[in-house]
């Protein structure tokens, strides 16, 4: 049976806070072998001091952008940029967050979310004696679909994929490409109990201990599709413009 719960009582995280100690206190001995702790990237970034003085969020987005995928201007004049950031993640605004941070600052994503997740997992294992996995989540949109959901951007001691290739379906037919990204699924499930404005930045997923493994497992960076296999490298308008430019004499 799968269960997901989120503890109350986690105070505002500040630069330099010991997140392992915060989690141990908040979970008050509730962690068990095989639990997967899903931690919102915002509190990891805050603990790591990823604040940036910025009077203009757009400048910070530009600085974090590796590649512009698409840009659209709304009738009100607001510009939305879908970009690839330095972590290889394609998202709106490069993961730069201006909510719930001191005035005149923005918050960047962790420098290395996989390393952060592994450090948290190692600390929780040492403190509890239980085999714990950690996922660091962030909210992302999806191509072709409205709305957002949480995805894994960091993983420590968790298999991010469940490889079903080579097995058979219920009718006995072989599965050739089926490889669910269980890390993203777990982060989405965790967001159902964490919420966006409830001050519950952490959730525990219980019942998938089969996905918990060694700390040196491939992290969430392995979820990002390499450029050579990216079939949607640009937005539609950008791809059309690029094609016109290349065809011009």
C-alpha cells in the first residue's frame, strides 16, 4: 500500500540551516526503512543561501539561461520565456523564484540538486539508521498540457526510473520502451499533500521501498533528455523562424 503524508510545523528556512536536523525534528521519529522523503527545492535553495540580489527578475532569468526555447508576449505585455537553464532543465523562467523571499532578492535553484539530495539522504540514514531515499522537487509545466505539477530535479538513493523493458504486459505482450519516470510520479504524489501555500515543504512517500537503493545511483540529471534525442528543441514559432532564416538566400 502506498501512503503519502506531510508534517506540519516546519518554520521558515534560512541560509545555513541544517536541513537534516530540521527534517528529523519535523518527522519526530516517523521515518521507516524504505521511506522516500520529497523536499521542495525552495527550502534546499534557502538553506544553501542561493539568494541573489536582483531588482529585476528578468535579468536574473537571463543570467541563468543557457538556451532560449520559446518566448511569448501576452496581450497585457507580460513576457513568458521557456528556457534551458544551467542544470539542463527546460522550464519557464529558468527556475528563478521571486515568491516568499526578501524584497529585492530572488532565489535560484540549488547548484547541484543531486548532490544536495544525496547529502540529505546520507544525513537521514546516519541519524535514523533507516534506509531513506530523498527527492528534491520543483514545479514545472508540461508541453501540450495546461497546468503544472512537481517533478524531480534531485535524487539521492532513489531509482528515478522503473525499467519495465523486457517484461510483458497482462496479455503476455513484450514491453519494449516502457520506462516510467517514477521519481516524477512520486514528486507529483507528494505535492498532493504538500500543497503550494500550506507551509508543508516536505512529504514522505511510503510503500515504494523497492525504489530505494545506494546513494551513488544515477540522480535526477539522468532524467533530462540529451540534446541529440530532443525532438522538440524549439517552440513552434521559433522553429518556423529558424527554418525561414536558413532558407533565405
